[in-house]
C-alpha cells in the first residue's frame, strides 16, 4: 500500500496516519540517538523526530550532516501534540535526502535590511516574509471574492499609456517602437470606459510611480485595485469601500490566523474593524489638526503622512475623510454642487496610524465642465478625446476608488514598511534581485 503525500497545512486530516512530507530543512538539533528536524514545505512547518532505531541507519547519518535548506522527503506517523509547534509532530520511519545544501547565507543571527533585501530570493523562505506573503495572498483572494459576489466584472487596464495625462514628473517613460509611452500610474480612466460597458467593474494589477520617495509607505512598483461603478455617487462608493475592507479583514482572520500569530499581530485590533467607519469632512479634519500641538498642518493643504497618522490614531477602525479642496485633487473629480471649492471625494485612512489606504471620488460626468478643467490644467485635449467620448455618449453619474494592495497588507499584518508586503520590492534604490 502506497503512503499518501500530505502537506503540513492539512496534517489535522491525517492524525495517526502515516504520510510523506516533502520540503526543506529549516532547523535541526540532535541529542544522542535523536534528530529533531524542523521541516517546512511552503504550507507550514512541523517538527519531525528521527529515532535512530526506527529509521534506516543511512538516513539517520545523512540527516545528521544536513545544512539549512537541504531538501528532503520524510515518511512517518502524524501525532497530535499540543506542545509541538502547530500542534503536530511526525514520528519518522523512512525518507530520502534530495539535495544537500551547504553554507546557506541567511542564518538565525541578525542580518541588516539591505543584506536581506539583496537576498530576497532566499529570504522569502524565512518565517516573517512567508507569513506576510500568505496574508497578501488571502487579501487578494478576499478582494476578488468580494467583487465577484457583487457581480463586478474584472476588466484590467493597460500597463502602457500613450500620454502623460497629469504631467510627466512621476511617470516612467519607455521606448515603444517608434514612439515614447508611459508605464501606468492608475487604471482608473480605462476602468471608467469599462464601467460604461459593464456597469460595475474593477481592474487589479501593477502600477508605477516615479516619485523619488524614501518613505515606508512608498514603492515605485505596486499593485492597485480600482473599482468603477456606473450610476454611483460619493455615498455609494464610501459604502462599497467600507464593506470591502470589512470583508477582507474578516477573511484574513479566518484563513491566516497562524500567519498573523507568526508576526505577533494583535488580533484584537483586527477584530475591531467593523462597520460603521467614522466619516468626517476635510474641514472637520483640518480643525482637529489645527488643535493638535504636534501638527504643522496649514489650512488648504493636502494632508501629509504625519497628519494622516494623527487623524487615524483617534479611531480603532478606518477613518473616512471627504470633501477635500478642489485645488489639491485631480481634475476628473466632481465638484460639490453646494461648494465649488470642494470635491466629492474620499480618502480612507487605516487605523493604527498607517495613513491612506484608499483614495476615491465621484467622477465629473459633465462634458463641458471636464473640458474646462482640461484647459485650466493645461492638459493636451487630443490625448483625452477618447475619455471625453465617455461623456458624449451616454454619460451617467459614476464613482470609483483605488486601493493600494501593499498598504492594505501592511495595515492588516501590522508591519511598518510596505517593501515587506510585495515579493520583490522596487524602490528608488533597488531593482534587484
């Protein structure tokens, strides 16, 4: 009878059964006639006990010489043990060493951030990045699940854009056959076109910003999820963002509690992410900042990272700030009909001081007003003719927002720097490995 293969993540389904695990040696200790092997297989980690009298002598001797990250398969009985990490232990009966690794560069000692980023292709195997990227996976799954359940259609926008719609200072220009094009900063404008075809859409993919920013909240390449909804106003899009974040946090708590524990995340902070989120206007937020002795905010300015931290630290769940000054927001945002100097827009600030997670707005659906804004901002009209067609043929009120995936993952996981929340981070200093 053949022994079934199993994964560490699902050992609970095989208690008191004999299975074969395939993976890599994460750590090892020996005591006389015993080897204690910490085996990882990508889905988790488990302790495998090799008792000399119970395994082939050659296997026992070979395991005794293995270095970290050697690959092997081990066959043994799954035993429930509350004292063991993960609650299970493998009593090994047989196995095979697949490859002997020597001098693995990432050891249990402390390493600097630059060294670990240079060895990112190997560092991904360590417990912290392993946990973070599995949380990222759960966030992506939950986002797609959320929009699928609400009958949204995924229509991804192109990565190459033919023009710099809002200036070139933060865009990457690339050669494209006999012309220059730009790597996209956002899929929003194309998502608006898709929404006029399907009603409710989202795009989800990499975006690029050539900002020379060195903060913990910025990457030059990051992923953005951008829903766009026809016949939706600002209130509708605020409700959608609120429901979405609650759904994502709930699903991560259900699916990735082990990984959150690896990161020593305070689960109670995530359990507090419930509706309703507090909602205030820019003017109300400005008053809070003016009264805070630690703030250098000036009325009329956009909020900087310190301002967002002050505001978000006042609540145990995300804060929605609406109706920013028109001068600090994009030309395509619809103005408040009751106050022309304010936009029908929202920024969602994550709790625990992490800053902006979401930026969104109701879009300007009036052709003449949009033309006026394009002229005012000195933008090339010919580059926007296709975008203006959306207002010429069946224009309707519509709204949308953008969610930065890495910021969302960092917020949920409780980590400080977004560079940990993407497999291979790209910053102004790093494009390798």
